[in-house]
C-alpha cells in the first residue's frame, strides 16, 4: 500500500506542479513554453540622489518614505533602470547641512544601505555613468559596485570599467550602455566616454538590442546640437533607442530613422524645487519584443517638498 500511496503522490505532484500558485505574487514566473511571454517591459527613470536633505528626510521618516507614493510602479515592469547620481560608501556625508554654492553642496555619498533600498523598491539596474560617480574617487566607485553586487542590483557605465549590462528579459536580448559626457579616468584629465558608438555596433552585431543611457548636455535648457548629433550617430551604429539624464529637466523626445530618443527624463529622486521644470520628471515604460521597440508609455512624476517623489495626477 505504501508504494501505491507514493505513486499517487508523485502523480499529483507532477500534475499540480504546473499550476500557478495564486497565494503568492511573483515577479518572474516560469510557465510552460506554449504560454511564454513574447515581450519585455522595461521602466526607465531619471536621476536619483540620496544625500543632502533627501538623506536627512530618510533618516527621520525611514528610507522607504521617499518612494511611498509610487505604489507598485517600479515593481510591476520586468526590469526597472535608473541613474544613480553618486557613490554608495560608508563615509560621512559632506553635503548634509551645506548651502548652495558651497563646494560640499554637490559632493555626494549615499548610505551603505542604499543598494538594499533600491532592491527593495524594485530598481533592478542602475547607470553609474555620471559626473558624481567619482565624488569619492576610485575607492568610492569600487565601494558602490561592491554594495550593488552584494544586493543583486546590476550596474553599467562605471568610470573604472565602463561595462555594459546585458540581459535576456523574457528571452528578449537587451544591452544597456552608459555614456558619460563628463567621464574621466581617475587621475587623468576629463575627457568623456569615447567607446559608446562601438559598443552599440558590437552589441547589435552580437544579437542584442542596445539601449544607450547617456549623461550629457547643459542643465535646465533644451537638448543641444551635440547631444542630437551623438544620439543619431549611436542609432546609425545600431542603438535601438537612446535615453538621457543630467539636465534636471525633461527635454524633448524625437524619432530618428524609426528609433526613439528621449534626451532627458529629468529628476526622479532629488531635492530641487526652485522652479516647476525641475520638480517634474518622467518615467518611461518601454515594451520590447523580438523585433525591438514596440511602444512607449510616459508616466509623469512630481518632486514634493517633503522629499517624496509621487505619481503626478493627469
């Protein structure tokens, strides 16, 4: 009889093992091949800064407070990507308590718990290609990558290696390339990223859809001619789309050769409130399939003075 009970149990395990478990919410679910999704949804966000008054508010109300009115927006897509505007270290903040114009006011370091915060909030990958990644030198960059990797948050565009991040999301091959206009190799003069075009070309040749996430341009103004030239050059080289950050305002969107360019998504997590343009940011939900770009959904966000970033009523 024991052998019969065991056989029946095995059969039931096989049969019901394929049924979804509705008692839990899963972000990634393995399904039989006939129902495997044929697309990937990726959410892009702009600049994130977790120092200065943002850090103070997080210490007072808890780290998750600044994300508290976004609901599940960051967690619903298959992948969420943003720009991490500074290093994660165990060093004390230099910018807390500083005033605009002070040298320390724009020298950032984020608490060592920041990587876990990103993971908890659903941010899967970050660009380190920006002008604050080296605010605490090469040691700060290495500290950042160590904390991110320790919590499972992917990164790309770091100043020491300018690595790409490649991923197959629901079998859709994506390559994330960071471009930094303000890049410098530590110890050398400022010179900017120089291999973005070749990376886009190679990623496309290797069967990936390259997405260039660029940190570029002048702050608080529309996109300039050099950004437009570069974006089109990358698309000519094989980029599937180009997304920008750094200007702290939303810049224009254009289509070139059938590909989409968003020059700047503006601020996402930041303590700038001096005009409406800097308080408005954009989340960009992109759907890809095996032919590349399918659609884009723009999700406006707004920087509240209590330091939260909230979905903007439409």
